[in-house]
C-alpha cells in the first residue's frame, strides 16, 4: 500500500486472514484520511418501499410477500406523500417486483414525488427492478433508464447485487439476476449520466474469496465507467431465514469495511450502513475506512422485516453524534455527495451554511 501499488486478490486474502484487525483498520484509515480527511457524510433522506408484494421468493428475503397475505401492502400516492417533507434531500425508493403494476405505475411514484417536492433528489429502483421493468415492457434497459431519468431519477441505489457468485445465486436466489445483468444495468446507467451505488450482501453462505471476487468485479467496472458513487457492504440479517444462526460479528463488519476501502481504490466513498451493523459498529467503521453512514432513512422496512435490531430511522442529531463519537467532522450531503452543510466537531457548531 505504501508503495502505491494496486492491491490484488491475494492481498485481499491476506488482509482478511490477518489477526491484526487494528493494523488492517489503520491502513484503511490512512487511505480514507488521504481522500476525505476527518470528514464523514450523511444524508437527510427517507426510504419509500412502495410495495412488499414480489413475484420472486429469494431465500434470504424476509421482506417480500404475496398478494392476499395479511402483511401485503401497496402504498397509495397519498401514503407516499404523507411520508415526505420539504426538508428532505433524497428519497430512496426500492421495493418488490409487483406484477400488477405497469412500468408507468413505477414511473408514477417518481412523478408524484417530483411534482410535490421538485427539490428532493430521487434515488430509485435497483438493477433487479430495472431488469423486471425491461422484461415486463419488452423494452431495452437503456430506454427504461432514460424514461426514469426523464422523470427526475438522479442515481440508482446499489441493491440487488447481493454477492456476484453463481454458486450463491443458484443456492439462495436462482431466479434473480446475476453479475451479467446487474453490471449491464449499471454500465448503461453510467453511459446515460446516471450515477449509481454498489452493495455487497455478506455474512450468509459466501466465502471470503467470493467477497473478494465481488469487489474486484466492481473495481474493474468502475475502471471502465467511473460512475459508481459508493460501495456499501450490507451485513446479512438472518431474521427467520434459517440460513445462518447469527449475524456477522463487529470484527467481521469492520474488517470487511477496511478491506473494501483498501481494494476499491477507484471508489470515492465506502459506506457503513448503520441499519445493518448497528450504531456502535457504524461509528467505529469511520476509523476503519468508511466515510459515510447513509442517512436518516426514517422508515426502513426491508432489513427490519428480517428483524434488524436498529431503529427504523434516525434523527439528524443522532447521526451527527455517531460521527462525532468517531472523532470525525459531520458533513450533511445530498444524493450525489455534494456538501449541504459542514458541522463542527463540537455540538451545535455549524461551520458553513447550506450551499
Ligand atoms: S430480495 Fe427483492 S426480488 Fe428477492 S424476494 Fe425480496 S423483494 Fe423480491
């Protein structure tokens, strides 16, 4: 690392195998500080999950259900607008693949929000949903993305990536898209000027090599397009799935963050998603390579359907506190990582106004 060489998959193996967690974290923190100093970002956002009815039944998913089940829901336009307020910077929209909705119904979610709150940035629909729309409409992915962009979409969330291992895909989500289609959607989005994010679901049946392969595939694509904003390792929530007995340890979470910071040298941002790792590990991760904690979210349904122990949302002040506890400078950002406000290290200090 000090030589400035690019790390390879063998380096990744050695980092994961190292018993020196603090040493690995220190190296990742050096890289993080070179890029971002002590700044750590968050966004004042809201998650909207329009429906939990899904044509698929992925084994690891406790969120999705079928039409007619007691827990099935579809949000109306009013339900969606009731969840929003003008001070939000971003709405993050993801949900089930609902066969009764046309692509226009999904577009309408963006339309309704944009009409009521034109200032709120729209981050919507995973590659899995985009592929679903394309197949349902018998329309190329590029045209689907263009129509979403025309309705105000600014970036894609990173979900649906899970882990890019065919072995795991066949075992846990055989009917869901794999790397080929996921990367096609993101590559096409980048060509159209739509930025995107990339997740990795870890802590189920994947191996360390499969995690590393996932990261290297993303690094290669980022070399080609430069369109990814952030990488987001997501700790698997076992819930009622029966796939594993317990969630990953904080040690594994911190090491995964650190290795991703070291390997993904062409990603600007590594996110520690407080919803899946909890507030304490999230705060620590800011000294292990992460520079972003996601957002206020306000109503997260997907991870909480799998019994995530974290709150369903978090006030801005609490996110600021998590960042300060790590000795970092809280920075409020928008969906595209543009700075909105820089807070001081001390409570109640705002160093710059809204920009
Ligand atoms: S993970 Fe996504 S695609 Fe799979 S069942 Fe759940 S909502 Fe549907």
